[in-house]
C-alpha cells in the first residue's frame, strides 16, 4: 500500500470529502471560488467584472438546453453577451473620463484656471452618482479627484473674496478722498466769490470818482 493510501485511510470521511472538493490542493477551494466569481485579486479595470454572472449564465444555459430544446440556452447566452458588451462600453467611458480628469488636473497646475476645478468636480461626482458598477478602488480614486478639486476651489474662492474686499476698501477710500476734495473745492469757491464782488464794487467806486472829477 502506498503512503498516500495509508494517509487517506487515516483521514476521516469529512476530511477526504474536503480534499476531494479541493481537488487535492490546499488552495483548491479558493481556486474554485475564483473560477466561479472571476475575481482573483488582480486589477481588471475601473468597473466590476461580469465574469461571475456570465459563468453562471453559461451553466444555466447548459441546464436549460435539454429542457427547452435550446431556446432557454439562447436567451441565457444573449443576456451574457449583453452583460459583457455593456460592461465593456462602461469601462471605456470610465477610462476616458479618468483620463480627462487627470489632464484637467495637469492643466490646472499649468494655468491656474478655476474652470478646470469645476470640470473635475462635476465629472467625478457625476461618475460616482451615475455609475453603479464601479469598483471600490475606482470610487476611492474619483472621490480623491473630487476632493482635490473642491479644496483648490475653496482656496480660489477665498482668494477672490479677499480681492473683492480689498477692491471695496479701495473704492471706499477713493470715494472718501473725492468727497473731501469736492468739499474743499466748494469752500474755495465760496471764499473767492465775495472777493470778486468786492473788486467789482471797488471798480464801480473808482469810476464814480472819475466822473465827479
């Protein structure tokens, strides 16, 4: 009797069943789970993989084939194709949007144009709200873009508010200075008008004296 046979004979029925389900591999259960779900820990994009649903739809198609003479299988396969095609379209769109967000971040660093921040906030928040199949890592990435843009936008708003307050203070000072100058000009005119009247009276008196002589 071989060593494996002796070892297996010493194991309980439950242990042997577990080994059989694991395929004789300590990681067999994890491998089976990976096959069934399509999730093996590797990065496969910004959206959840549809492999799990496609796998089960294929299993359902196989089961329905003899029962429905192939009609149920066709329907299951059509749904599987629809899922794969829809996920591929959404994945391409998300990739383009992430590329646009990265480019907007780069352009803001070069130009300091606040419109790029508004674009980043709206685009990232829109993706988070509308796209329900984003992976947790993708959501974290988009939330980071939105948070980064909001923080810079708040700084820009504070800068604009400071500039507005400075401009308002300057306008008030200029208005006060103009008002003071206007008051001084008015006082000067009031002082010069009687002098002109006195000069006209003196000239009139001189002309009367000339006539008397």
